[in-house]
C-alpha cells in the first residue's frame, strides 16, 4: 500500500513539473521524425519549427535535443479577470422615457425583420445607425431604434408655430427655432415645411452630417421663433447664393429636382454597398436620390427593376430608371436615372465602378450593347 502511495506522489509531482515547464526537452530516438514527435506531444510541426528554426530542412540527428511547446503549461502569475460578456438577447433594452431603444443584434436577424419588429423603415434604421451604411449587420452590434412608445414625444399635429407673436431683431439674434425629428422624416420634408433649404439645415446642424437621427433637436430657423411671421427676416439675412438655391429647387419639377440632387454627387467615388456621399454603388445612388422626395426604392438594381412601370425606350423621360446587364449573363445588375433625352439618345446619371458618379449615354457602345429596360417610378411629375 505504501509503495502505491509513493507511486501516486511521484506521478503527481511529475505532472506538476510538466505543467510548470513552458518548454519540454525531447531527445530524438531511432525512427522518430518531426511529424511523429508533433503527434506525440499534440502540437503542430510548425510550432516545433518555430522553437527549433535550425531543424527546418535539416536531417534529424539521433539523440538531438528538440524543444517542444508545452500545451499544459500554466503561468505562475495571476491571469487578469475576463470582463463579463454581454448576453445577447433579442428583446430590446428599453427605457420608456428615452427617445431611443437599444437593441443587440442576434443571429439570423436582418434589417427587414428588425424594421417589422420596431415598425420603422429600413432607411430610418440606417440613418440612426450610420455604421450600417458602410457595413453589414453583424451579431453583437448595438443598434438604436426610435422609441415610438415614448410618452414625451410630441404629436405630429403640434406645431411650434402656434405662437404668433412678432419677433424683434434682438430676439431673432438670440433665439433659434427647433424641430424634434420624428420617424420617417427627411431633411427634404423638413426644409419644405419651414421654407429653408437642405443646405441651410446642414449648415446650422453640422452634427447631422452622418445621418438624421430620430429624436434629434434640429435647428430649422436661425434667430427666429416662428417660421411664418419671421420668414422674410430670415430670408433677408440669408446669403444670396443660398436664396438663389432655395428659389432654384422650389421651381423644379420632381424629375428635375432629383437630377439636380443626384448631380451634386458627380465625382463621388464608387463604393460597394454605399448610400452616402462617402461613396455610392449604382442602386445606392438611386436610393439616396429618391429618398430626397421621400420615395423608398428597393436596395438592389435587380429589385429596382421590378419597381414601377416598364415602358418602351422611345417613351423614356427624365426621372425614369434605366437598367443594364454588365455581367454578360443577361441578369440586371446596373441602374441609372435618365437625365436628358436628345432624339434617340438617352443620357443618364449613375455610379460606375471605374469613375464613380458620372453621366453617360446610351450612344456609348458599352451601354448600348448592355441596355435592358426602362422603368417609370415617378407617376406624377
């Protein structure tokens, strides 16, 4: 019995010694190879070569000493405590009085399923979470959603302009009118509501460059309390170039407005999956452009080709979508918007891989061979 106890003690001491050693010294025996040694110690051949660089390409000599990484090595120092991992749950982390709901993305969730869950458009989700405009939806991502149940959210019918007092010049210099952004609102809609330009809103609110977040207090009038009473005052203090831009856009048809907006991005680089001025793909440019008039288009060129009414190319007009197959397989994979028709020539704006946002023509041999169809999505121009 005592012999057995001694044997157990010796084995335990050997194990403890092995655990304490970072490297195991192995003497090569007859018939052994790096492969067989690696299998014996449950390591890879590359790991052995990393610790014994001179053995690579050399003959393995008998009784040579080989350093083997010890997989059971335990460091003496205390390991740092691992931070607690967040448990990913599909239920939102919500505070009833906050304008936002935080959501941790779990496996198999998509933008579509999240838009249905929170009753919000996919475009709104991307606006509130700018990282989605340049990347895919990843498990563990923390997203913001509008809290539609927030008790403090104002009703859309309540207007700040209910106060009709006339604003003095001194008051105008110290007061600005604010607008709380609601779900599905865009800069275009807000600019029309308050009689200002999108450029003015962007100038007064530099923080919205990456998107228009729901619940954001947007400055819609600089130095004024009421959009109706003080509109002339605001217009008088606005630079002439901005006033000209306002008049320009107000007098345009929908098609011309879309062409003007898309043309502002000419020269912007191509970016796969891009839907912002950081870079566009072809369908992303269409989504962003038509979003200016609050028209939501499907995300891909193939899906957009099933949207609207297909018309004969001879009936094409400004604002129509024009589709091409550039892959050589007959499948639609490119889209642009018609900007001009000159006799039988159609000019269109699009985002090309090589040149970014440009205007091209169906008279160009490349596009003439790859033309597929034209769709009308503007039913009232």
